[in-house]
C-alpha cells in the first residue's frame, strides 16, 4: 500500500517542485523547478536523500497536512510558523510526522518560498523527465485542499536534525555578469545601476521579479532595435518603463527587452526569497570571478551534511564533552564531605 500525504487545507500557491527540466530550451521550455534550489539541497541533506526528489513549494504560506503512515519531513527555505498537533516545531530541521497527526504551516516570517520535504519524496508521475510544476507552460497545477499525494519509499531513518540558517532571505548584494546587451548601456548608466538601491516590488512570481527604485528609469542605446533572442533565468531585462526585471525559472525562452546583466546562479535564490520591499543592490563581477563563486558554491552544497547538528544533543556523541561545564553551584577545594557529620 502506497503511503500518502493528504492536503487538508492548501495555501494559495502550493506546487510540487524539484530541480526542473533541463534540455528543453530549444523546444521553448525553460527549466523551471524550485525557486530556491539551495532549499532543495538543504532538505535532501537533512533527510539524507537525493536532491532530485520532489518537494512541496509554498509561496507566502503553507497549509495543513496529514500522512497515512509515519513519515519523515524536513522544512527549509522561508521560515514559516509550523506545528504538529499544536506543538511548535523548528524550521530548517527534520522531524517525524506520525500517522494521522496534523502538520500545520502558517505564513512566512522571513523569505518568500518555503519547502516541505518528505522522506522518499513526492512520487507523482514524471512529465518530460521531472515532477516539477511549470504553471506558465501548463505542466502541473497548484495543489488543492483534499488532494492525496503518493510518497516514494524512504530509505532513511533519522530525524531531529537541523542546519544553520544563512542570509539569503535578507536581500543585500546580488552579483551579476555582463549580458548580451550590457554594452548598449553607457558606462554612466551601468554605474548608476550598481549605485542604486532597489526594493523588491510586490509584482513578482515564478516568472520574474520586478525591482522598484527612486529616480529615473534605465535605458539602453538603440533599445528599440533589439531583436528577440534567447534568454535564461537570471537575465535582468529593462522593461519599457525603465525598471529592471529579474527573470526566474519559469521565464519565457526568448525576449527583446535589453538586458543590463545576468544574476549568477549562486545569488538567484537571494532574489527569489526577498520579501516585498527588501533592499537589493547589484554588483558586476567578471566571468572568472563568477566561475570561482559558483565553484565554491558547489563545494558548499556538498558540505551541507557536515553542518548538520542534532536538535537535542546526545552526550554519548559529543566529542568535546569534557570541555563543557556540566556541574553548577559552588564547591570547596579544601572541604572533605566525607568528614562531615551526617
């Protein structure tokens, strides 16, 4: 009998996501997949399983879930208030969800996209080599209350583990490389772009994120003569009103707006996770610098398992146990307690 996860109450934007579909760009389909790929790797590390397995992506808020059997879960990405049968549980950690218990995930406290990972992954039928919903392409659909999702075989056993939280939910500096039309923007215009503090506009989705700012819009020389050509996630298009628009995983595959730069993959989750109003600045880096950053990022992903710690530490597994102060209170260096009258 297949173990299932039932959605008792679905938030407004729940979808099944994995790492997306590579290799379909020539056929007009972008890769799609999770808006925050780092969160997928974190969930896989917490559960000790492949990052290829599908999870539930929750935009802004989660929902209420129950399972037909005991299952392992992990929560990553944007922090959301969560509890199991009313008892609060830790985010960026793995937990046991007993059969019949209710997992309730509320609104985001920081960030935009939260992820519910299941031991064994969501085992819906793959389409074009992936389980990811790609709504703009008509693949998959938003999850609804009452749906039952099949869960794959779980080869792991451990729960009660956690990962440290990083800073990708707080906005900050986003690094970009030159794009196809960067040289169509004057040096002065590019300098103004990097010196401008942007705010993540509320107008954002899995196709792209608009950046708001004070002052005049940005414009390329001969922008109206640019032909439509291939584009990729991370490209920063300058729309007709002069506002930057960072393309995300479900963007179109071609476009004619001038691109001032392209966000490197390492920093794209920082754009995706920024809540509305969060401050963001852009910084140009060379291609060699970008390669170095991406190489280190891949090392960091592989090292995630080494950063995992237990939510409740077992003294038997603490290697430096003797370095801890385990006895409280005041003792005497000269008193002999055995000489005292009882």
